[in-house]
C-alpha cells in the first residue's frame, strides 16, 4: 500500500505499449474515483463539522477518515495517472518525494481511524458504565494519529529520488531515453527496504484489521447475548437498540470494504518485494494499475456507505441543497440515541450527553 509509482522496468513499458482502450479506461476509472472521492468526502466533512448534533466521537473520527481520503484524491491519484500514462517522471523532485509520503500517511491515518472507531464502540458496548470518550478526546486522538502517520512515512522523503540510471544502460545506437527521469526508491540496502515494507504490511494492514476484527467480534457476541433483554424492553429502547445496531452495521461495512480494497495492492507489493520474477513483464503495469485503482476506490467507500445508512446525513444534505437552491431550508429533526443503551439499562450521564451518531 505504500507504493505510489509504477514499479517495474520502464524500458519494458515501451516494448509493450498500452492499448488506446486500456489507456482510456484507466483515465475514466481514475477520474471517476477522484470525482466521487472528492465530492463525497468533502460533503461528509462539511456536514459533520456544520451540525453540532453530529459532532460526536465516532463522527469526528469518520470525518478524519474522509480528510485522509481527500488528501489522497488531491495529491496521489492525479500524480499516479500522469506517471502511469507517461514513460517518465515529469513532475519534479518535490512531488517524487511527497506523493508516496502522502499516500503512506493517508493510508496510516485511515486504518488508525478505523481502529479508534472500533475501540470506541467496544468501550461503549462492552463497558457501558466505564470510562466514556468525549469529543475532546477524539480531537487529541486525531492529532496523535496524524503525527504518528507522518513519522511512519518519513523514509519516503529520504529514499525516493529522481534518476535516469535505468535508461543509461541501454545498448542502443541512439538512446532516446537518455534524458528521461524516473521516480524510484533508493534504499541503503535491500535488507533495509524489505524490513520497512514488511513492517508497513504488518502495522498498516494486518495487525490493525486483526484488532478491529476482535473488537467487532466481541461486540457481536455481547449484543447477541443481550438480544432477549432488548426484545423485552420498551418501544423507545427498542428503537435506540435498532439504531445502534445500524451504526455497527455501517462501521463494519466500512472496515470490510477498506480491507478488501487494499488487499490486492498489498498482495502485489508483497510479491514484488519478495519474488518479483513471477510478475509478467508486459502485464506488470496493468496488474499494478488494477490493484492500485482498487485500493484508491476505498476513498469512495466512506461517503457512499455513510450516506446510504446515515439518516441524519441524508436529512442535512437535503436541507443544504435546498438552502443552496432556495436560499433557506426547513430545520430537520435528528434521531438521538445514546450509543451505550444497547448494552445495558444502566448508563453514565456522560454517555447520554454524548449525542446521536445517526
């Protein structure tokens, strides 16, 4: 997930040029992802930040997830499209270093945000009468997440370089590529590179998803054991329980979609790092582009899932569009249910005051 450039032999890309239809499909697909990701995530962040009723811990973390996706759409995706279609790097040394740095940082922020959301849900449902995180805690967690992600991504600023070395060894009477530059990683040793990329795979994908799985598994088992309590409860309590279950379903869908979107690129990177000889020469760029595009589609998942399953988001989006069109709108009423009431009859006042998630 940490590579933002086409990895392979750039000479082979000239021996096996991409087809016109393939190039067109690539441009259309990336353009669609950029448009949906930018518009959807921008709307999501705008609405969450605008409505005080929606500004609770989980929504703040979801907005943070959207911010990392916006950064990916603005910086990484356009650069990847240009580099994929060109036979060389034309964007300068700064973007050569910044693009993989930003992509690594964005992915790290996204997965850490999903971990924090899962931990918050776990605390509210498994330990509803214990400590309850407040909005202030989520802002602190967001700041720490970005700082840690920045630190993890720093090697790309150091080891990504512009070079024309691969084109200098061509045995051609006239070398048309002698002045071409590529953006690539140059590590002190292959051992260092493998140690770093393997660590990223573990701490940026495998272990966080395992922790998230454990959290939601415990939540599922706890809710299933208390199903009878909910069925015997009052109508108001049943409505709150159904709402909280809808929240859990939405969050699980977001996590599963993230894991599936990033799986192909992580597999590709792992194969390239450890056994790149098995990758076909002419199809290398095509395979990479397909895997990378699938990973980038994760930037569209958050607003789409959130928009379909969040009734408050739908109401506020409708009201915002009405105000834009008519200059005014009718205030919408919001569903409100404490997140922890699904777990027990006894809840802390702070949990009741936290506000609605949907």
